[in-house]
C-alpha cells in the first residue's frame, strides 16, 4: 500500500531553517509529481510546493517563494522541503502528498509539526 512518512519538523526561532523529509513507498515514485501541503490552526490546508516527477520543474505558493526549496531523490524515493528564513506564519503541520498513476487516489502522510517561535 502507499505510505508517506514525514520527518524533520520541530521548534525553530524566526529566521531559522528546517529540512523536512518524506519517505515514499507503495507506488512508482519516479513517475509521480510530489507535493508539500501545510495546515495552520483554524485555516484550510494549502499547497506549499510541487515538484514534477524528474524534478525538472517546481512551483511554490507566493508566501514561500525565495525561502523554501522542494527537491527529490528518485533513487531513494524521498522528497524534501528545505525551509529557510522561517517566519511565525509558517507555523503549521506539514504534509507530504502523492497522487500516483497507480494506485489511483490522493495519499497523505501523517504530518510533521513545524513551530516558528522565539
């Protein structure tokens, strides 16, 4: 079955950095675009970043452009989110998401908490 396991969250001061990781299994990772979402308390889940299957193209929500970088390692079935210059408004639970060709469907990890606070 499809499994996505995030790690790397934690408490960081404003201006700091974190690197989130997502380990994927149960589908053909190398042909699947991957996404990072986040959900802050009281807010809807929002798409943060997307990377195409070969990693040749990425997209970001405006609020993280220039600060976050999504990347992937298809040999290891891993996707990453490097987060720099973190702000308190980046505080949220971050989720890795896959929409593979097969098995069809949207699959989510359990989420990892990121808290930006002094």
